[in-house]
């Protein structure tokens, strides 16, 4: 490993305006990336991140749509893509009897169909050999969580994409891996209507249940996103790395 493992590389991070995406973009930039393109739907959030490092470029795009994928492709057309991080995602909770079809479609459109659309659009630009795709999945993809069936199913699909694409793209020299965190403190909870007090209570309760006694921070996840994309991990593909404070052991 070197201090600048991404020197000269071009990175794309979806959902780069907040949380894990923001932390990942800054980590890639600090790691020497020549250019880090971050996407999202809110220009103000993207610009706040871009202001922290000269190599970060904001691109307003809904990457669950063809138009959004085209916008990203246009932004990276000249430099290609060394690392593509599929971080953009949404989280919805509902008991089985209250699942709304429109909400379920929205979850799958963002968490599953979006990465498919964007990957297909960027495939001609992804470095081959040497390219990397990293998904941000979740422990919900393999652990049943009541009221999170649709979200969990979307992340199980992400895990499947990770392994299948890893096998399919290996002959091209493109690696595909994923990180699967448990509870990480980001804005997603407030976005889903929880008050700050409710979020505090949720995380305090969860920390008591986890063997390591704490929930996650974005940097806990970013460490492994970047590690999986580093040249030093060139023999690692098709892996879903779980980081959950010991949730799977509890």
C-alpha cells in the first residue's frame, strides 16, 4: 500500500453529497485520485463536498434514470473510469400489510435498477483490465429485519449482482466487490421521517445489542470501500465484506 494508491485515477461515487458517499469521495481524493465525480440530486450538497477538495467534481444526476446515467457518462468521457462506487440508495420501512407498491418500486429503481443502468452505460469507459466496481450493500441483504423486507430484498439483489458480475467481468480484469454495513449514522433516518430524538434512541438501543458496543460511522465503511478498490487488493473479487459491529454473531 502507498499513501497515494489512487494516483492518476478517475473515480465515480454515486450519492456523494452526504454520508458514506461523501466520506468515500473525500477518501479517494485524499488518496491521490486525479478526479472524483460525485453524483446526487441536490446541487448544494454536492458543492459543499466539492469545496473540500479541488479534484472533486459535482454532477447533478438521478442515476436511477437513463438521463442521469448519460450525464455521468458525459462527465467522465475523457478520462474513463477506474473505480465506480454504487452508493446511492434509499431506505423505506413498512410492515408487510402496509407495503406501498409505488414505494417498493422506488426502492428497487434506486437500489438495484439504477446501478444496472449506470454500469451498462459506463462499461465502455471502465478500465479493462484494472477497473473496479464497489457496491454499498447492507446486512439487511442477508439478515431478516422486520418491516424492512423490501429494502432487504433490494440489498440481497445487490449482493447477487456483486457475485455474478465479478464472475462475468473477471476475464476483462474488472473486479466487483461490496461492503455490507449495519447501522451507520447518516441522514437517511431523518429523511425517512424520524426525529433526531428517535434516531438517537434507535442508535443507543442498537449499540447495546452489538457485541462491539457501538454503531458505525461513515469512515468505518469508507475504509473498506477504498481498500477493495486499491491495487493492493488486485486478487479480491466477488466478496461482500460485512462490517456490523458483530451483528451476525449476536
